[in-house]
C-alpha cells in the first residue's frame, strides 16, 4: 500500500496492518501460509507453462479438476505434500522446489 494512502486512512481513524497482525498469526503460522501460497502460485504458473488445463493436470495426478483449482488458490484443505507432489509431476526439480520455498523470507522464521 502506498504511504500516502496509508496515512490518509489512518487520519480517518482506520488501523492499517498486515493479515498476520489482524489474524494474530505466529511467525511459524505466517511462514507456513507463505510457503503454501508460493507453491500454489508456482503450480498454476507451471501448469500454464505446459499448456495444460486444470482437468488435464487432474488426470495426471489422478485427482479432480476442482481439487486442482483448490490447489492453485491455496485452499486450506490442500496439503503441502499434495502441492509438492503435483509440482514434481510437472517436472520441477528438488532444487527448484527449494528455491520456491526459500523465496522472500520477510515473514519466515529464521
């Protein structure tokens, strides 16, 4: 958010903060969510790079299109295990997965 917009909101009585602050997430919870979102985003990008539909990916994973949609949006019902396995099916290497998971560490626990 732009600083000018933040100041304008604060002068009108609004409190501006992060989702982590609002939800009172621990650093570990925040890191988990950030990792899951990074994997989800990457899954969608890789699927599109390979010109696959969600349905085609679902067949490769022996899953359903709706499950792939949930995976790509970071739905809480989707496990990290399923996201990692799906990326491996799309050809991601262990090294590239490590890079995805070690992305921006602003909220990660050190």
